[in-house]
């Protein structure tokens, strides 16, 4: 029952993401970027892990550039297909990315430098939807649920999403992990 509801919510929100105009997406992404970059959690963090956004998501590329410019150590996800693990990989610039599994940009294997999880201060978490209790609905592969479960309790997690990605209540399974905070437009 829970899975059917998740599938339905995921489909509805993904439809909205795909139908949003480029202009709206850029404008709202800029608002979200400014909120994140002015947050105390971001300003305290030395090592920040971002997801590398796909076209329909909140644009994290400019956030990553700003973080690198500010001298922060930046990590992004690297999907290790053989083990089905999500690895925090150091990123020195957006130019060292290639298409990985599911068409998501990730560091080239030859540039892979793993960041120890205990060094990460802040993780910017993607998601299809979030609810009032900061529960997260992902794309259904559970990569982030497994990854978030391995983080140090001191690591802060913040999701960034568009306002229409927020719902009152999400169905949750035992493996679903909430984020610490959600920033939206």
C-alpha cells in the first residue's frame, strides 16, 4: 500500500518538475541558492557534499561553484555500479564530470578521490518530494537512504527543493531517513 502511494506521489511531482519552464527553474533555484549560502549550517561547514543536479531539479551547479570559490572542500556522489554504493567523491571543478549510472553526472573514475564520511559537515540532499516532518521521497533506488544512514550524527543534512515538491505527509518505510532541514523557494 505504501509503495503504491509513493509511486503516485513520485509520478505527480516528477511531472511538475518536467513541466516547469527553464526561466521559473532558474529564478527559483537562485532564491534557494541564496537561502542556502546564507544559512548558518552552510557558513559553518568546511566540507560540503552536493548532489549534481539534473535539468529538472534545483540547480546545484552554481551552488557548487560558489562553494569552491569560497574555499570549501566539495564532494559529490559517485555511484559505484559494482557494489551499488554511493561514494562521497571530492570535486575540484565541474569540468571533471562525466555521465554515470542513470545519466547523472559524477566525477570521472580516474579523478576519483573519496572523502571520508566523518569529514563531511553538511550534505545537500536531493529528493523528489518532502513532507512537513522532513521525510524524503527519492527516486526509488535507496542510494541516499543507505548513504545517510552511514553519516556521523554531527553531519547536517539539508534538502533543497521547489515549493511544489512539499506535501503534507509522505508514506515512509523503515529504511527511509528524514533530512534535518528543507530549503525551498
